[in-house]
């Protein structure tokens, strides 16, 4: 006798939400999104972020974005609508709503160091005639700039000596033969894969992607987002162009920083932020694979 297995009756609300086939607009995004995510997936695998862990994070983000960014004016956002927008089951939506997006704040040491360096390479009293950061005496003197005055102009929560010890340890600055503090880098570039580096990584990559998405979703492009791109170059020329692009980029960043620093002096302050970033990338691309020609068979 054949046995039949009867499925237990369940609450209709427990059944998975129906999933529609991808729309033409969604399908057109598959290839560019895959290319966009590939370097991130390399980072995830290298750092031990597994696919299930990433899935949990994406589920939270989907619910949060649908709840807040796609709310209807003068109408309460419901679990059903969030579920419809995201394809996530209503029970999961109900559990995740209100949890907030998992966004980390910028570590205090990152913000403080960036502001001090930005002032050092922008303020006229701390730069020479060519706009280069001056070597600074450690302690304030009767006249002239000092490292102590530089730090005190940004924060009084940390002693200048503590900042100097941290910078010397991390290789951001050195002492010359006169005991003056010399900045080794024109911009704060944290390394080592720690929290400071990841904070800069998330901010800069987020802002670049956010600008590009805004340009796609808006009625007209709102942000400048351009690139100069050449293929089929020799390694020598590619390296030369990379070096020259870095020079041009740093000149632009220094000028933007100097003008922004000067403008902030008379600005009353508010709730807006601004980020001006430049990237340079070079890689060796594999040769295109030509599919074999079809062979006729008898």
C-alpha cells in the first residue's frame, strides 16, 4: 500500500510571499551590480563574512530602506507594503522594523586626525608660500605657529602631546633635527585594515555610489561623476598615467581643502556635509577570449 504524506495545515500568513519575475529594469541591473559587488565579495571572503551573514545584513538593510526611504506621504508605512517592496516575509518585516540601519559612526580618532591634518595643509599660518605644510615647533611660542596651537585650534579634549605620540607611533609625522614636527603625508591614509581604515573606506565608497545612484534615479544628473578611461595600454604607459593622475588629483584635493577651510571660517554652520573625492585605478585585463568558429560536420 502506498503511503501518502499529508502536509500540515498552516496559517495562510505563514506562507512565503509570491515572488514575481524580475522586471526589465531589474534585469538590466544584474550585470553592472555583479561587477560592482565583485571586489566587495573578495573583501567579504577574505575577512570571513560568510554568505549567510551577508544575507542577514542585506535583509535588515532592505527592510530599513523600504521603511524610511519609500514611505508614502501622510500615510503610515505597513508591514505588508514593506514586504511587497522587498520580497521579505511579513513576519520577518515585523521583527526587523524599527531596528534601524546598521550604520557605524566615524571613530573619534579618525575624525580628529583628519581635521587636524586638513587644517595643517590648508590654513595659511601653517603652510609656506607654495601651500606645503610647515615643520612646526612642538610648543607654542610667543610668535609663530606650533603643533600645540594646531591641535588646540581643532580640539581641546586631547592634549597635543598625546596626539603627537600617536602620530609618531603611526608614522604620520616625524621630528626633524631641530625637534620640529614634520607631517609625512598630505592626507590621512589609515592602513592595516582596522577601524580607521574601514571608516574611510565606507564613507568614500558610500558617497561615490550614492552620487551615482542619485544621478540614475533623479530626473536629471545632480552630482558630478566622471572618469577618464583608456584600454589596451602598455604597462609602462599605464604606470605613467597613474603617477600623473595622482599628481593632478592631489593638486585638486589640496586646492579644494584650502578653499573649503577658508570658507568655513565665516560659515554659521548647519546640518549639511560635503565630500569631494577622486580615485585612480589601474589593472591588467585578461585578453578577450574569441569563441571558436563553428565546425561543419557531415
